[in-house]
């Protein structure tokens, strides 16, 4: 067996070579900007919840579950609706996101308050990002004759007996004469005289649905531009409120045509 003998000089030379190699590796890394093994990329660093200011991130976490990933086809009314975004005031949209839907007179809503001041998880700045982002993402041109989002005299005025007549002409074809639903393909569909549904839908939200419809589900808007007979006349603000009062009476368990 051949023995390899290292002199002290050999060891010193080898150590110098190793040191020089390490020095060159570090120098190249610094010059090229490459991260050392194990160093996390800046984009992968965790971000505190308060620092999230991206609309997409906030919407997907806080809103998509109810309003749909693209602002439609969720259990809640769509936000991806240019007509709604045209008629809802900026201040009202901000208020609803901040405070949720109020619980009044038996009306409840799954819409929670998101502002931290109201027990929610978001800062005021994040609430503003959502409110502004919704209109920027999905807002667009809509009918200039759209009725106001709120009834001129409030949200509870209107005449139930007039609402019955309006419902018969504008709604009964799909929802049945008393909101019991219409038979389609042997199945009762589109029932709205349902206390569970009405208990979770405030009068403001009912008014909004009557005005905008549910375009993502094929429900036409107040003007009948799509899905209505050619001779259909757009509903007035007063007729819309008469419908809301009628639906409110169903919420309280009263049948159409009775007091």
C-alpha cells in the first residue's frame, strides 16, 4: 500500500485553496444578487393581517364566500352588477361593509360588520380598499333612469294593497301569485314567500333585489330590459316600495290580501 505523506507546507496550501474557494463563492453571490441557501425570498415572508391592502386578497378572504369569487353566483346578491354599483351611493357601500346590515323589526342579515370599530377584523383603510375596489372592478355604465336606491320617504313607506297588484303583473309569473313559487319541470322553484329567506333579507336588500334583479340567476331588473314581455313598463320607485311593503308583510307571517 502506498502511503501518502503530507508535509506542513501541503496542509497550508490546501487550506489556502479552500479559503479562497469560499471567498470566491461569497463574492459571486454578492455580485449576482443570489440568495444563500435557506434564505427566504422577500415575497414569501408572512404579512401581518393589518398590512394586507390588496383588494383581491381582501375580497377572496372576506367576501367571496357569500358574493361569489367573481362577484356573482353566490348565495348573497351579486356585487358584479353595474346597475347596483351605479345606484348605490359610495357612502352607503362603505357603511354596509363597515357596519354590516342592521337587525331591526325582525329583519336579520348574514352580512356582518367588518370594521374593527364595530367588532370586525378589518382596519378602516382595509374597509375603504374593499368599498373602492368593488366599484373599480365591476362598476360600469347603467341606465341613467334607474330609480333611487332608497325610497324618497324612507324604507318602510308604501302600500301593501298596491304591492299585491304590482306583484301580480311583474313577479307572479315566476314566483307564483303569493310568492309560493312556480312549477318548472315538475319542481317548485323561485319561492320567495319563505320566512327563512325573508328573515335573512332586510327591506333595503329586498328593494335592491327588486331594482337590480339577480342578473347572475336570470332574474330581470326593474326596467324589464331583459327577460320581460315587450310591453312591460319599468317599475316606478313607488311601485318598488309597494312590493317591499308586501314582502315585509309576508315576513311577519301575513298572507297576501289580508291584514
